[in-house]
């Protein structure tokens, strides 16, 4: 427990972890004694390191004098870091995000930027929708007997489908149907498209009531698919090879395979997203990670919220000695930028 540590032990543990984060090498007492703010002899530091090892915060991987943080040590460091960052207004980092009309493209760009910025693997889940609102419908003829239905959902998510018609529609009929559909359905969720709404539309459509049925089926399917389907975008998987503790052939192969399989990542995104708050950042260290093949790593996740129904998760995967401060800072900044970009697109 954290209360086991006095101020001196906390400083030494923090120095060990920060040194190990920078070097990736076991840390000895002589290295720690060079920290100017500690003002402690090597002998004193050795005694404190022995206590820290006994308490389970550091381990000695080899017979050398060097120590490395344990999962418990990392957990202490991260918890302390999160407290420090909690009330700190994080300065916006200079991430250039091109404003795009579709959230999917924006998220793919962000995954790439994060991978470059952090040097770790990154993954972003596309927004899952709760009570998704319909934004716009566009009908157009593609060829004889076929109608293209473009459904635009909240968040500028675009779904296309083509349906076959029993009878041709002329340009005026298509125009009138577009006006009817948008006047009747814009801003509604699938739950709000009730029998009264549908009956009223069919009455106004007259002879083209069957087309209204076809369109409603496609719109309902587009909304349902978005609410159930989890899109995951990954970038920077080759960054794993930059860290010796993860680049072992079998470990790296399993990890990269996991990042390519959406089904395996669902557990992580589900746990991160369920019941969590807007912008909440969670850190999984070692065995805390719900994905078996990631238990040699640390995973940091953050939740984003875009509007009333759009929610998703951003994750960064790296070694246990990842630069937690930089990752947390980057994610906090990114959450704000993502929301600002979304708001600007909506205007």
C-alpha cells in the first residue's frame, strides 16, 4: 500500500522509475545518489532500496546491484502522477489535425499522429452510438431500377446502400421524396421513428409509399449497424520493436497479432468505456490488462465524447517503462482538441 512509504522512499522510488524509463537498464544506488535533490549517500540509498524491494516496489532481475520497478512500483508512480495531473491545466500540444467531414477519417489521422508523437502503438475505437440521431438522407438514381440511399448520422457518419425499385422514379419524384424524408426524419433517433411518423410519411408519399418502406429499412439498418459495430483503428505497431523487452520474437508476434484482431481488443475497450466518465484516463500495468497477450505492456486509455451519443476510446500500448507523464499529457490535450474539431465541423 502507498502508506508504507515515507517521503524519502517515495523520492528514491520515483528516481529509480524515472531513470529506468529513460534508460531501460537496471538502476543502481550510485546512479540514484547523483540526483541533486536527494542529498543522500550511496549506503543510505542501498538500505532504502532494500526496503523498497522487500515492500515489493522494485525487483532485482539479475545478480547485479541494479533494480527495476515492479508492477506495484509502476502502479504507485502512475497513481501519484495522475494526482499531480488531476487539477493541472494541460498545455495544448501542437498537433495539427486537418478538419475533415467524417469522424472515421479524423480518428485514423489521430491514431497516426499519436503513434508518431509517443513512439508507441496506438488504437482508437470508432464512436459507438447510443440513441443515434439521423442527420440527413439523400436519394439519387444510379442506374435504371436502382436507387442510391446516402444516410448521414450524427457525427457526420455516412452510410451508403443501393436498393432495387419495382418502378422507375423521375427527377421530380426523387426530389419530393428527399424533401419528405428529411422534413419528417431529420433529428430523430430510431426509437422516435414510430408508427405515427411512418403512417404520416406514407400518406404523403401516395403511390411511392413502397419507396418510403425501402428507405426506412435501410436507415434503420444503418443506425443499428453503427450502434452494434465496433471499429478499431491501429497505428504504430512496428514501434513495439523499439523496446527490447517487447521485441522478443514470440512476444512481439502475439502482440502485433492482437492489435490486428478486433475481437481480441473488444474486452479492453469495453472495460475502458463502461461506466467511465468523459475524459477519464485509465492505466493498465502488466497483469491488470484484460488482454492476455498485452500483459508484458502498459496500456493507457482515455474516453472521448462527441455530442450526445458519440463515445469511444483511445489507447496507447507500450512497455511498462513508458513515459507516463507524456502519454497522460498528450491524451488530455487530444481529448480537448478532438471535441473542438468536432464542434467546428458541426458549425
